[in-house]
C-alpha cells in the first residue's frame, strides 16, 4: 500500500464548505484518521480574495483504480469540493506517487486552472511543489503534481507548539524569497496558509499550490503582492506564537482575543525573538500600524526579503550535550576478582601500592639510567660546539658578500590593491542564461550567497555551450594583475579563464582578449595575469565544472555545476 502523507497532498482549503466525500474525521484505508481539511479559513482575515461561483458543473464520477491517460491510476480521493476532486494517484510509467486535481472540462474554472497550472510548471523553481502535467482529455481537465511523502505541513508542526527562532527564520526566509521569485515571473499564490507550506526531511521549506489553488477556488486580488506578503507575515506570526493573527480560529490555531486588535507576537508569548516579531508585524500591518515601531511596512515579497537580509543572522541552536553516566568502579578493577564480595554496608580499606623502584634492584636501575643520560648529554654538547666552531669562520667571510649582493639585486615587490566592482552582468555566449539576477551576490563580501550555474549531465567540460560567466565593471580602466574566485563546490576540476572586454555586454567571446586561466579542484581559484592588462571590463569565464550531489540549501540538483560566492580583482 502506498504511503500516505498529508504533506504531499496539494488541495484547496474548505473555506467553510463541507466536502461531499473523504471527510476529515473518517478512518482511512490504513486505519489512521487523517484530517485532510483542517479548520475553516477566514478568507477576509487572510486577505486572499473571495470565491467565485463554481457554476453548474457536477464532479466527474471517478473511483479508485480509474486510469487517466492510461498512466495515472487513482488511489484515494482526498477532497471532493466545488465541482472538482483531488486524489492521491500512482504514475505507472515512472512508478512514483503523484497528486491529481480533476474537474469537468465545462467547469466555470477549468480554463483558468489549466492556464495557472501551465504557468506554474514553466517557473520550474524547486522551492515550489512542481506541476508535472496539465491536460484536457475526455471532457476532463486534470492537473498532476508532485507527491512529497517526506514533507510535513506547517499546520502539523504547529500542533505541538511554536517553532524555534532558527526554524522560523529559515521558514520566512525561504518562503519570502520563493514568492519574490514567483512574482518576478508574474505568478501569485493568493492561498498561502499553513496547509500550503511544507518542511521536508532535509529541512527545506516548499510551497504547494502556486497559482493553481487560487484558480481552483476562484480567488483573486487587486493587489496580489500585498496579499501574499501579508500571508507570509501571518505564517511567521503563527510559527512564533502558535496563534492565528486574526480573531477567528483557523488551521487548528486559536485566534487573537476579541476587540484587542493586532498585537505583536512578543506581547502574545514570552521569549519570542524581537527581530522576528517586528518582521511579522511589518508584513502583516500594511495600513500603517507599524508606525510605533519606527519601521516601514513591507508590501511586497521583495521588500520582505530585503528586510530579512538586514536582520542579524540567527544561528541554529547548539546541539544538546548529555553528560555521560558517573564512572562506577567494578569489583575487578578494585582487585577483588575471584574473592568473595564484601557484605553490604561494610567499608573495605583500599591498599595503596608501594612507591615505584624502592627495592635494591630499582635503585640500581635508577643510577644506571642517570649515568647514561649524563654521558649522552656531555657527548652531544661537545659535538655541537665543535660543529659551530668549524662553521664560524666561513660564515663571517661570506656574510658581507651576501649582504652586498642582496642589496644590489633585490627589488621591493610592487604593492597590490583590491579593485572595486561597480556593476556586473551575466554573459551568455550560447543557449539560455544561468541565474542573471544573482550576479551581484558575487561581490557583496558574503560567502553564503552567490551566483550558480545550471546542473549539467555531462562534464567536467561544458559540452552544450562554450562556457558560462560574468562580466564585471571596474568603474574605470584599471591595471588587472589577478582575480581570486571563491567557489562552492570542489572535486573533479574547475577551469576558469579571464578575458578583457570592451563593454558590460560584449558581442561575442571572440571579440575579447584572453589574459589568464587556471584549473583547480579546490574551492578557491586565483587567475594570474602574466602581463598586467588595463581594462575596465573583465569577464570571468568557466569552461569546466566539477560534479556535486544535490544541494537543497542552494536549490541545485546533482550534476556538473559550480557556484561563485565571491570575486576579488587585484591590480
């Protein structure tokens, strides 16, 4: 039987409607009651928009074992609501569990659901639960998405209490940066709540239902960025306090007391991190309620990401140290092995051993060793003095000659300086760009951020394009003597070259002059220029990448890849 997981089911919330089948309080096939549709969501309180009429379309008559496209076998109905149903299914072609949303092709929202699913699939960001297929077939529209058996909903995590400050920081950082990336591509969530945020076993936070959940429920907003930002603030508020920041109860969380209004998390519960408390208020109170804190409100995920970056980094908690049990002497160590055990309560005297080497033989041995040491010390001193006397004359004769020659031939090394970087831009010689929005992270003096390449199947040499890299603007024409790269991945080898360019957007690689190259299997690389060259624009060009496994913290799959965390030019 396939493993069930509430964290892997990408379904819309009930919003007060009772599902027709698969109710939350029923026992499931494996004998475990799974509360799929948790507490009612207050749509107005969350600011996610309203719900349109679903039309007269009736849910399709489907059952367990039914196959879609002769590939997706339906296993269990999770939700049947508003004319659509959500299922746990099995992709028989790839032998993996998937989730499926199904609705009639004549449903009022069928067109918008298809469009939302296809737009979400094009984003391809691993921080979101991925849409795998979106099809209209046999009077049905169905959307297939990932199933994450190792992930847990934020709702489930909060059932046992608030999260630790480090977990709250990681959650809001990853969710805010993911939503900022989605909004840059014109995608909004509008149903961002504790049921839509999941934490995997590796500690990565993922978001399900991007654009699709809102389309299924007909949710819309005139200010989508503000709605998603306020939703992120509500998630952080709930993670810090285990309370929902509105008067109504939702998602298994108690709401705030009536007629109190929105109060800061550190006023709701003692011991809340002050910086995270203020951050949640800046995201939630977009109508000026944060004026007393002297901080401006965050109205977009991008502003929220910037505010998080300005906070002091919260470190993970130190692992708890468990003291070992107190050492207990055994009867064998006390020298009573084979002897009858003493009666309880009777103190046994401890016999101390005799002082070492106090016998006649021991004393003779000590005198012999002492004599040998004195003789060895005298012989060594005599040999050392003889050697120093032999070398003294020749050293005096050569000292003046060495000093004179050194004064004539020595030249003071030319001092070097670090060149400032004014701007940078990714250079694409062929094919698609890598991550052009992250190039500025390579010269922000932080080793935890950077620009990364895609993960390639073949390597170490890049075979589908001549290379990947970044052009840097030094502000004015400078004499460049070296470039130092801080890299994220070691192993195999990384091949990097330096080119002098004529602009921030050169026409081609052939139009530039190669001034240095290096190959390394370490996480640092220094490209030295044989003859210093004057140039305002310099290209750092990678042509071979090491192989590295999956990197969830950097949202990177396994393959031949590299990431530049810091670049420094010297002249």
